[in-house]
C-alpha cells in the first residue's frame, strides 16, 4: 500500500489526496506540519532531501516527490491522464503553467497570509507582486475557459486537479474571482466531479486501508 506524507492545508498535498480519492486508491496517510519543522528532520530528509511535501512512498524505500509528478504516476492508464500525444502534451503544458505561474503566487500568498502568523507583515514587500502576477495567471486561465470546459483533452484530467488546488481557495489570500466568471463556472464543474473531496476532508483510517 502507498504511504502519502501530506499536510492537510497544503494545496500541493490536496492535489494528491483528491486524485487518490477519485481513483479509489487506498493509502496510509502520514500528516506532517511544515510549520513545526516536521519535514526538516533527518528521517524525512533521508526520504526527500528537498524537505517538501507531498511525498509518496510507491514501494518500500522508494519515494516520489513533487505533486504533479505524483499525479502522473497515480493516474497513468486512467482517464485522468491523457494518453493521446497532443492531449498529454496539453495537460503537461497546463501543469507546468500551474507550477511556474499560479502556485508561486497564489500558493505563496495563501501560505504567508493565512497560515503563518505575522506572515503578512514579514512579506509585505512581496504581496503586490504575488497579487499582480497571480491575477495575470488567473486571466490566462479564464481566457482558456471561455472556450473550453476543461484544460486538456476536452475532459476532466489531472491538469484540472493541479490548477484547482490553489485556485479554489484563492479568496483566502485576498484574490477576488468576481472578474473571472469562466473560472468560477469551472470551479463548480470540478466540485461536481464524481468522488470529489474538499481540502478539509479527512479519510477514516479504516477506509484508507480497505
């Protein structure tokens, strides 16, 4: 059985939990708190030298970091991972976009403004850049969604999961989605997908082990 090292309020960790729920994949969950340094211990760093979560143990002693890499691993051979060459490249395009343009801005803003006490003061100089670049990324997404219901392969895929994680909680870090009606409609479509779970959903140990 897989072991997932995760943090409840991490958007990157949520991506993996959402995909595993929708794919019906059982796993053991190990919750870590990065604010308490629990990913900087010698034991964790031996598994993932970058000290980041999520981390998936795919086999005894074999670990896979990076949320989007984990999504591809888990979803391979399922409808969530396109196998057509151009569809697959399109999904990768949007997942690269998520890590380069969306997560560094919406993710950083959420972490420092909502999860870290005093983070707004500590990073006051960065907030303007996060907001400006975050809104730029949201604009790109909204433009795409004015024509398409999803981001790749004309269906729900892991590209949508990757982009959904931080976008659906953007309001928590002062982003206003009122100017992005296509994104708001897309968020509702994602929430309506079979097997969808919210970020605060906590699986029961028995259910995970089935």
